[in-house]
C-alpha cells in the first residue's frame, strides 16, 4: 500500500499587493520541514509521536498553500498539529479534555483549533480527504490558527476575528443570505443544524457554516480560497470582497504577541 499522494498541481493566487505566489517545489520543501516540526501523532497511551510520512506529507500540502510569511508566523506561534486516529482513542481521555465525552470519540470527532494550547486537533480521516475542490478541514483550522497568531494586543485580548472590516463583511454576508437569528432554545444552540434553516436565501451562501460566527466566516473563506476548484470559484463570484480581505489577511504582519501560549507548558504527554 502506498501512503503518499502525488503532489497537487501548483496553486496560484493573487495577493493583495498584486504579488503572485506559486506553490513551487521550494515552497513545498519549506512546508515539509515545518510539517515535520509541528505535527505529532497521538498514540493510545496518550503520548505524542513524531509524524508518520503520510501525515506529514498531508500537512505539508496544506501549509504549502500559505504564503511563506504566514508559514513563518505559524512557526513562531509554535503551532502544533496533533493527528488523531479514531480507531485508537487514548486511554484515560482526550487531549486536554476538549473533545467531550469518551463515547463520542468515533461518532463526533471533528477537527478543531484549541486557542490556549495553540493546537490543531486533526482526525486522520479528514486529513486524508483529497486536497482539491472540496472544503478542507485542515485549511479551515489553519485559518483559526493564523488569525490567532496575528493577534493584536491593545491592552485586551483581541484578535483579527474582531477586525471591524471583517465584521462588516460578515454582517453583509448574513444580510445577503437572509439570516434570521434563531429562537433561543433550552440547552443552547446547535450551530451545525437548526440555524441553517433560518436562511431565507440559501443560494447566496457559498458556505452555510460561514454564517455562524465571524471567525468561522474567515476560516471557511480561507479554506475555500486555498482549496481551489469550484469552492474557490463560488467564493470569488459571490464574495469578492472577502477574497480581497483574505489576501490582505494572509500577508498581514504579526502585531503583538498572543496573550496565550507564553505560559503554556505544552507537555509532550497530553
Ligand atoms: Zn472553525
């Protein structure tokens, strides 16, 4: 059995400055180095192992879609990507108890970015989804991680998720989709399902999940943009202003340090 997938054709995208970036062999090489450095595989005894070649290759393909400077920002933020196998849940619970109850390991395991730990928790089954033409879980989580890495600290915890320009675009998107806030429900709201029925004009939604929160709007946008194919085309035709925003976002410098992570011991055992 061969684990490695062939490298995708070079992706091209315009940055806000008009510069052009290709996913060249050199860029993939740089991404491969970072992937080996930041990826770990969670074993059933709760320890973290260096990545197997298949995992680090899949991570590298996604990292290579980012501009070099964005890759460096993630490296400086000491991002860690933890690959999880649904067949081998760690004895004694989940990483940092952030994934809910143990019996949800197989049916409810989703990718997520953990802000305090600077970690992307990445189920292997999503990592192995072919990297082309579909929304991509890891690119989505990298959107959260990048947003966190570019934190603006003006005396309070503030990230680019709170950027007024992003909030404006998000509200305009909700308006176009005919979003109506759902009725409050006892026990809280499930963001994945009922709210989606509150859209009057679903055809305007390039991503249903993007209506939920500004940070998801950003992460979904980045995933669509960098995945390429039909998703990117749909995004570009329906939300060109977000594409412009994302180009600027990708090359935006880090402004200040994240208030998290400085004290985080980041143990090798979860
Ligand atoms: Zn998300």
